[in-house]
């Protein structure tokens, strides 16, 4: 005989209802995945080292809860275990919840947190700054799933030229911590700008690999800035505290890591235009100053002064030349006048009038006949020549 799904689920629910133990049962465990819905229902999970059990406390039963229930608390939940027919899932319907103390996992978490905090591993002075203009991002997370897709989508939307390097690793389970450590060390050797380490949320046990001491030390000692993106808005892991920056989700980590390329290019263009305008303005100022200096230089230029002196020299030369010519003309006139005067007293002119000039053989003037003796030799000068004579 073949049964429908709904009939099978109804049959199973009827079996739960007929079980005396399950109709009123108290279960002790650690609270995980606690959610207060808008309807005032509380959805949560209780767990121990061997398993988990889904539970719900409806709004009408809230009187059975006298404290603010949070993840990690150890509680005793009293209620009924039944089947939720729509999903074929059994769960604990709580009508009373009592606090039994904090769970073991949470106690270990607090103990490690206190230890590492005392070592100074959470101190802000050791936090590396996330580069403003990231060009390469390393991602340590699962190879498939929403996390890497969200990081890639957000990153490429903000900066289509960013380089993303994935180091696949386990992010849940006993071997996850070592796998994450290996991925971080691998990426840290690649000289990337920033690393994103995380997963897409989960219960405290799902995220407990991020509360590993060796993982915390690896993140602390990495030379590359690390963003922790475990995926919980309110709850923090040890990795969140020791990382250089904590993001509530992988998508938020991608937004933090990447600058918006188009905004950057727009800003760059604005700065380029401003710089060009300032340079052109500066060039105009310099040209103006240069023109003024050229004018000043021209007024003080040695060449101009040389030209001026040369012009003065030429003027002086002309003045001197004119003065020389004038003096020469005056001297010519004076000479002509002297010539005329000389001509009037010139012996040659007198000689040409029938006179002669007589000197002895020693060229001494002979002024009288009495000074002569016979046989004296004489020089007789006429206007047209000289003759020699002897006194008889």
C-alpha cells in the first residue's frame, strides 16, 4: 500500500502524541541559534556533545521563561516533543525554560578569549590598517557556496579590476581550524593587499572552528591585513577579536576591502581638472612675471646700454669729426692767410723781381761788397736757379 507524505507525517505525529515520555519531558542542553521572532515566538536549538534538538516556545508560553535566553547558556527545557507535519520534522515545544548555567563550549570560548586578551592579541596597537586602494584580495573560505559568490559579486561591482585569489578550506568541523590556518599561510605568502577569512554564519558549534587558539595566532602573526567575516551580526568569535578588522558578513567584508572604481576615477578626473587649471593658472602667472622681468631686463640690459653708449660714441665721433673739419678749415684759412703774408715777404718773390741772394761757400749771407776778397767763391741765387761765382 502506498501512503502520501502528509499521511505519513500525521501518523508519526500521532505516535509522538501517544508516547507518555515525550508528552512531558525535560531536556538539558546548551542554547544555540536562538532567535526572537517578531511574533514573540522563540526559535532555538539545544545541544550537547552528541547531538542537537530543535525547539520552539510560542508566544503564549512566554510566561514559562523568566530570563533573557542567549546562545551558550545551559538550560533545562520542559515541554512536549512532537512532529511538525508540514516539514516532517520533530521538535521540542517548550512551555518552561530554566537556566542551568552556561554551556561547556561557551565556557571554553570565554576562557580562551580571556587568555588571548591578557596576551595583548586583541590590542588595537597591533591592528594593521586596511589599504585604501586594494588591488588584490585573498579569500580563505569554502570553494563553493554563497560566501565566495557574494565576495566576488560585491568586489567586481565596486571594482571590476580587482584580483581575487581563493584558497579553499573547510569552515566547519573538527578539521576546519587547521584547514583555515593552512589557507591563511598560503595567501600570506602571495603579497596580496588584504585577506578575507570567514563563512556564512551558523550555530555556535558551526562557528567554533573560528575560536581556535592556533588560528588566532596565525591571524595575529600574518603580515597581510586580515578582515574576519564569520557572518554573525551580534556574536563575535575569537577570529573576530584578533583580526585587523571585523565585518558582520562576507558581503560587508568585500565592501570594506574594495574602493568604488567609478567614484575613484571620477575623483581622479576632478583632481586632474583642478590640477590642470592650477598649472595653467600658474603658467599664466609665470608668463606674466616673465614678461615683466623681460621688460625690466630690457630696460637694464647691457646691450641696450652698449647701444646707447655706442650711439653716444657715434655722436661724439660726429662732433669730433665736425670739430676737426672745422678746425682744419680754420687752419687752412689761417695757413692761406699766412701763405699770403709769407708770399708778400718771400725772398723768392723778391728774387723774381730782378733781385738775387748771395752766400759764400759756407752758405753765409753776403751783405756787402767790402766783406769779399778776390778769389772768394760765391753762390748766387736767382728766382729760377743758382750759379757759382768767384770774386775778381
